């Protein structure tokens, strides 16, 4: 069943039938009474729409993003690309394949599009500002947000001729500042200010120079499923532990974020591939540095722990700016406390003292997991 909000159901029925809001509410009340209250108002409205011959949505109709609802299938959308994310390969006990994501928008809003398997490869042809036409997609809810999924039976056309899309100005979402101990696996955009307490080796892996997909060695060469035998390019991943006094957390830095963290370009980082010993002094230099990292929380099923996948790194945060922000947040908290009734203030817990920095987890829990399992959808 499509999760359409009651006000939207009512609006659709009124538009199609001319019923006033009062008349429609009476019909819903009568239906609830008829069914002895064994159905919700939304359910009653669905039944009334069906009885009146009103289609709450038309299969295959072109949608505005604001009208996209969880459960819709065979939908069509024309939108502009706002952001494009890297293609990822994934492998689990039951499945393996490829997935990529993009953020698209129109004049009513924005939504994430998830492309699977063969469709995922189209991300290599996309760039910000492109127009995309999606046909045959389906809508799922993920952590309270709707997203369009594009499988092998759907179609995605890039820059269809004669099509233009107006979009609302896009502002990237602001990361929510949290202590490490407060991070939950559902946090999609969280920011921490913490100290580097442990750094692992750089891991390098082969990718196709054309499509950037992971490739493997076989038959005396590296082969890409799309481009056959190729001379491999390389991407890299780095793991480290951060600690802010409340807890510590493992953070995963992919290629672009590694470059931000180390303040190096790819040619400089590639020197560590042939001679890993050159990276050892940098590991030592990184220890003890305070950095600001924003990213997405991810549950590592292998070790049953929450990790952070970095999206952006500030390797030298401005202390004055951070103090100013902390003071603003503290002032807000004080203001909220002053608004509490006296009785509630008496019940409130005493202020917590920030604990000392905890040591990182034991070395048994710090082993790098298999790289193939790292290469999953983390956008």
C-alpha cells in the first residue's frame, strides 16, 4: 500500500470529484462507523477514493518530487542532477553487485536515486547539472526518507532532447555536531571534533581507468567487465581511530578524503604504494592532531560496531571558531534550562564531567576487514 498522507488523499479526491472538505470528512466518518472503527482514517479515505473512481496516483505518470510516496512503482521522473556519488561494489553472504547514488531535484524538492547493477554504471556518465529521465523506478522509504530505486528493468535517459528542469537552489545539508558517544547508526550527516589516536596502513586497490570500477587480475592481466583488458589505475582507503573524550570511533577515509586528510594529491599518495615504509612517519605525525570530520555513520556487521565514513575533512579546524560555536550551543542549552519549571529543574541530573580520553579498542578489534566488504554502498 502506498503511504500517502491523509491530507494529500483528501486533496486528490476533492480535485477529482469537487467534494468540499466538509462533505469528504462526513464520508470518512460514515465509513469509519460502517466498519466499526476497524480501519484508520487513511484506510477509509482510500476506500472512498476507490468507490468514487478516483486514482490516487496514475501508474507511469510523471511525478513532481514533492508528490513521490513510498510504495509507488513504475514511476516516471524528470529531474536535474545535483550531486553524483562514486560507484561501489558490494559483496555479502547472499548477494554481490554494484550500486551508485545521485541526488536529483526539481522545482518542488530533491530526492536520492539509487541505481543497481548494470544501471549503477551510468553514474560514470553523469555530472552535476545533467537532466535525467527515469522510467520504471520504484520508491522505498529509507530511514524516514523516500528514495527512488532504479533496477535493470527500469530506464534512465541522460539529457533527453528538448527537456529542461527548474530546480530549487540546492544547499548541502549541514552536518549535526555530536560527541562520538552520541553517534547512532542512523546518522546520515554527523560532525565530530576529535583527536587522532591510531592510524592504520594505506590500502590500495585496482580500478578500471575508464569507469573506475574495481577490477581483478586473471589470465595474466587485469580485466574490466565493460572495457576488457586494461592497465589498472588505483584508488585507496585509510582507516584511523578518533577520540573526543566521550568515546572513540573507527573512521574510513576513501580516496578524496585521504587527499584532504594528508593534504596531498594522488601522485604524492601513490609513492606510498611501492614503498609503504615512507608512510610510517606520516602516521606518527597524524597522531595527536585534532581534526573535524563530517560523514555518515555505518554499522560494521563484522565487528558489531558503529563506524564513520568520512565525507569531508578539516585537518586544521580554527580553535576560535570552534569555541564560538560551542558557546552558541551552550547559550541555547542555558536558555532552554531557564524555561523549565522549577520542579523539573530539581529533577534534572547534575552536569556530567567530561571523562578522560579513552584508549582505542584492543588490537584484536582493529584489524582491517576484508577490502571487498569495505566496498559497499556508503553514500
